C-alpha cells in the first residue's frame, strides 16, 4: 500500500476537519480549542496550495460548501418582493 494520498482523499480530509471545527463553533466550544483547530486547517490548506494539490478556488469551494452544510446558505434567495412589503420595511 502506498503512503501517498490522492487529491480526493486530501480534500475529503479537509472537509472533515472543516466540518468538525464549524460544528464545534456552532456548539460554542472554547476559543483556544477553535483557534488551534483553525491553525491546523490553515496549515493543511497552505500545504495543499504549496504542493500544487489544490488551487485557491478549489479550497474556497470546499470551505464555502462546508460552511453551507453546517450553517445554511450565506444569503437566502427572495422569490418576489411586493410593493407593500417594500413600503412596510
């Protein structure tokens, strides 16, 4: 068995780390613990970039995808806003 990991395995590991830290943040974990986890994730992402395993866009897509899974979409879509709703605001 080879000790090298392929890109999909490495991005999957990043998703798991991000998911865990985002859930911990939602649950109100201590700032020290979260800071350490964020530092570990930052280092992992830097290594992926430096080794050419992933691009910045790919990493941003992974981060935004996990944030959305844990916290929901960053913005919500509005189908239609009536004139009366605008005046009421």
